[in-house]
C-alpha cells in the first residue's frame, strides 16, 4: 500500500490529494493479536513498569488508554482510579481486554472498539491519557496528539511511547526490517517519527515534557520468537535500568515519555 507523508497532500494537476487512510490495514494487523503480543513482550514489560512509576504519586480519577491492546498495561491501575476507559481499533484486542477485567472492578471500566480519530470523547474529561506504540500507525500523528490534548484536563498527564526512527538504533532496525519486507511486504508503512517530530507536536498541543525513559530492544526482526523474553528483558534492563535510574539513555531509541498539559 502506498501512502503519502502524513499531514501533507500530493499536488497533481493543481489538486491536493489527501493522504490515504490506513485504518483498515492497521485493524487487520492488530486483529492478529497473538502474533503482535508475542513480538512485543519486551516493550510491554518496560511500558508496564513505566506507567506504574510515572503514575505512582499522581491523584487519578479518570484514565483513558488509547490503543489499549489486551489491557495488560493499564488494567492494574483499576485499584487506584475511579474510571478507566480502554479504547482500541481492533475488535480482537477489545475482546481480550474485556476477558481480563476483574469482576470486582467491572463497573469502573468502559471498553470502546473504535478509532480514536473519530471518537466522541468529552473535552477535558481525563486526568491521564496513556498511548503506547500507537503514533507509528495513525494517519496523522500531530492531529492524534492534538486530540489527546483536547480530552485532557488542565494539568492532566500524558504517557506516550514511540520509536525514534532517526536514531542510529532506529536506522539499524529499519534497515533490517526493509530486508525482511523483501520476503514479506507489510500491509502499510509505519510513520518514521523522531524525538524532534514528537516534541514539536507536543509543544504545539501545549503538552510539556516532564520525564522520559529510553531503552533499545534488539533490532533483529522477530527476535522474540527465537529467544526467551526473560533473557531479552534482563539484558536490556541491565543496560538501561529503569525510570528512576535510566542508564545509557543516549543509546536508546525507544521513548516512554510523561508530559503535562499546560
């Protein structure tokens, strides 16, 4: 599938052609939930730890998880929040999420199978928005971040995770991924974002960076199918540490950021 750079139309014969939406292709990819989750175990562990660390001292009532996956990362917050909204484009992911909700907390949870870009969430209605690994897959990353800002209350927090594709580690991963694509072409192209891009998008949405944890995963495609996830996790943790003590951060192209709405 061919897409134009997000947020930029193509001029042809005097007309501006809008970017082609990849929503249906994204939904298809994430509906293969077991494959995606099995290849993201390292990221999920680091993201779960970061969410717990970043929210440890925050007073939270209403939380939104955009691109919630199977709910593993945000469901543990139910012991501390009054209401949790879990939103995902994939029907299969939302089914998995529903199956994991503890009956004791069911009244505090709303699961929505929809596209955040077209969702009708009330403005300024959440204390915290979580969005982990979603930016690479949306049609318009800057619009996506701007909409997150609209549903956050003043002073609310955003936890967002993304890959810096311009970082040397990101470039290595992209090169190896392109070799794999010669055999198995992707359904769509992910957005090659950088920390500079994301910082600019957040600043324009009046979101201020508070903290960031950086790490790198093994760039070999599908490495988590070949090696135990515990080995990959322990190796990465030994190098990069955790949110409270992030070592060798300059080597990390994976960002997990905490921001506040001004």
